[in-house]
C-alpha cells in the first residue's frame, strides 16, 4: 500500500468522499491482490503488471471510479459511462458502492492484464 494514496485519501475534504475512496481502494485490493498503487495526475491509480486497472477521482460533489480494460465486461444498464476500453461510475453523497459487483468487475477486467 502506498503512503501517497493514504495521504491522498486523508486530504479529501468531504468525509463521505474519503470514506468512499477507502471503500473503492479496498475493492481494488480485494480484486487484485498484487496490485500496485500510485498517485498520478493527482489521483490514485491502480496497476497490474504495469498496466492501468482502475483509478479513483474526486470532484466537488462526486467520486468517480474508472475500470480499465473494460471492453469485454457485461455491465449493469445505466450505471457506467465512457468508451468501451474504460468505464466510469460516479457516486454522489448518499450513494453506496456495491463492493461485491465492483470487485467482480475489476477482477474480470484485470484478469487479462
């Protein structure tokens, strides 16, 4: 686990966003046990075999979670946006992340990295 990513999460201003970032980080670590993490472009990036697997991004009123290598995934209707190779889900205050679903999707997407 990267101290940079820990520091990033600790600096997130809104408590609900910090908590969600921590949940999403745990999702990635559960799905990819040997994941590498680093801060790049001021966001936590998660890599497998030096290839992007996922990224967490915060904005004023949301937390976004992007899954890379997503072209072959069967995604729930209406939850994700973006081009076939990377899909993003956006959470707003009060919304909960489905950790089981996200972990499964990250695991599937990263299985060929």
